[in-house]
C-alpha cells in the first residue's frame, strides 16, 4: 500500500518515511514538503492508497491546497489533513470539504499508523480527544441503533451490509434509517451523512 504524506517539517517527513514504513512492511511511504511536490508525485504514481496533507505546508492556503490535490487524483483517494488541535467547527468544515479525517501532531506513531490504515480502508478518522461535550450533547437524541446505522452510512455501507454487520433484517435497518433521517432533517441517506457531519455526530 502506497501512502503519500506531506509535512512542512523535514524531521516529520523523515520520521514518516523511516519509522512508519519500518513498523509495517506492507506500507510504502512517500513524502513531500509542498502541495506542488505532492502533485508531482501523484502525476508519476497512480497507485496511491491514502494521502495526508500538513495544513502548515507553505502552499496549502487553507483548504485550497487540499482541493488542488483532490482534483489531481485520477481516481478517488482518501485524503486526511494534518495539524494541531483545532476546534470542532474547523474539523466539521474539513469533513464537509470531503476530507477523510484529521491527524494531529501530538498523535503517537502507533495511533498515526492505525489511523492511516483506517482512512485507507475508506473510514473517516478524527481523534477521540477532539470530540468535545457539544458533540455528545448532539448525540443524545439518537438511539444506540440509530448511531449504529449512522456509523454504517459514514463508512459508505449499503443497507444490506449494515444489516449483516448488526445481525438485523434490512427492513429493521430501513426503519432505523427513516427515524434517523427524520431526526436529522435529512432528505435521503447522503443528506443524512452531511447533516451528521454538520452537527458533529459520528
């Protein structure tokens, strides 16, 4: 699995290329220091499974750099953003812009490696310690099963896959989905995911 990580700091790039790759031989880590370098690597390597972009790279310009990289991908590639601890509102904006997650500078190497694998598999990752009380307040109006169904939606699973994972019938999943959409004020399953991200519910 080829991972492309962009860090402004050269020590972070060295750490990613040497330590992360040595921790898991199935991972090949490519690094860059700017968005331009990232685009050059993407042009030459079409087999990238996941991308991480440091928000502090000199030519990132906020989410503009993220958009440039996303548009340069010839096939959908999950892209996570990297930076310091930030407010939930900023994380929400990143996820709404189609980022696949957020990695913080303070994460341990094991946590980063696990997050990379999770994001590469199609999941969305945000560190648990960034889930503040406001998020939990929003979560209180959903039942446990509605949370389970929402988790399936966020992972991009079909009703049949969610039913199989929860050992429930598809009819029951549709019932929970209908209730979930009603509570979120969503028109359909895609809108339900957007509403959940807007409200900080995961």
